[in-house]
């Protein structure tokens, strides 16, 4: 994506490492209820990253909206995960025991 070329290589590398941690954060709570808080934290990062990508793409002046729609859909799904884990079915302290 040419519009995302403005993001430096070091930032991409750092984001890649954090994304791998997010993958773990979204999967591990299914195995261990004690780490349930990781899912909304990882999903919140994905929301922030997708909004960042959308903003950078729009600020670049690119007229293609396909990537922005994709990123916003991913952000909406991730935001629902955050909302669901923190509001609809809150994580209780008893789950950590």
C-alpha cells in the first residue's frame, strides 16, 4: 500500500512484534481464564492500529476507499470484542482464581 509507505521501517517492525503479541493475547484467554484481560487489551490495540492505518491512508490523499473500508470493518469487529469483554460480559475477579 503506497500510502502506508510514510511509516518508517522501524515502526513497522515494532508494530509487527506487538501484533504477534496481540495474536497471543486473543488466543490465550481461551486456554487460561486467568489471562482473560488480555483479549480486550489486544483487541483495543487492533482498533487503534486500524484507525491509524485509515487516517494515514486518507491523509495521503489516496482516492481508493477499499483499504479504508476493510480497516474500519476490522476495527469495528475488534471494538465489539472490547465492548463484549468489558461491558456485555465483564471480566470478574472470581475468574482469576
